[in-house]
């Protein structure tokens, strides 16, 4: 079954989304590290009558609890709802769909080759990528299918 042709502009936009994937992944990792590495809940220290020090955990802003784990889970959930994270996940799904009909080793090689080719098509041409068992026309057809999937998942029409 032949796929409907998308405009060249849509495919270029999908290609630029794919090229921005490393930046989005780096930004996501940094945000998660910042959330997980942040201090726990806020607390107030006070001295009890017996001279013992104690802490009273204060509720966070916007109705959050004083539980540091729950606050971090809420922050990561909020991060997952951000636009760039949704785009990152959609591109990852499209990468996972590459070569579903191939053996695992060949599939991984194809995913790597398409990733490199999308990042820099002039440096990483089919001839330099050495993708065994897949012909030139099949490789570029699978790359186009990948870009179609990215465009569809990201809502480009």
C-alpha cells in the first residue's frame, strides 16, 4: 500500500525536529537531574523543652505536601507534560518503529544509520553507513517512512 506523499516543507520540518532530538534529550536529562538533586522538603528547626532539636516539615507551595519524594514525583510528572518532552517521546517512538520487520541486530544498525543520516545527510550517506542486507532504495524509503511517522506523531500536516 503506497503512502500518501507529504509536502516537502512538512518533511523538512520533521527532519529539523529529528535534528533537535539530542538537544531535547540533554535538556530533559538536565531537568530531571535538577529535580532529583534538589534538596528535600522545607522544614523549620526548633528546640523542644528537653533541649532536643526537632524539625517540622512545612507544606510546599501550591498545596504540595512536605514529603520530598512526593514533591519530586509531582515535579517529574509536570516535566513529562511539557511540549518539548512530548516531542522527544514522539521522536523516540518513531525511532523504535524503524525496521520492525527485521532481525534485532539489523534493526539496531538501521536505526543507527537513519539517525546519523538524518543528523548529517552529506557526511553520512548510504554508501558510508555500511548497512548490510538493506539496499540503497530500501534504506531511503525507510528513512522517508521514519520522517513521515515523525511528522504524523508531531501533528505536522
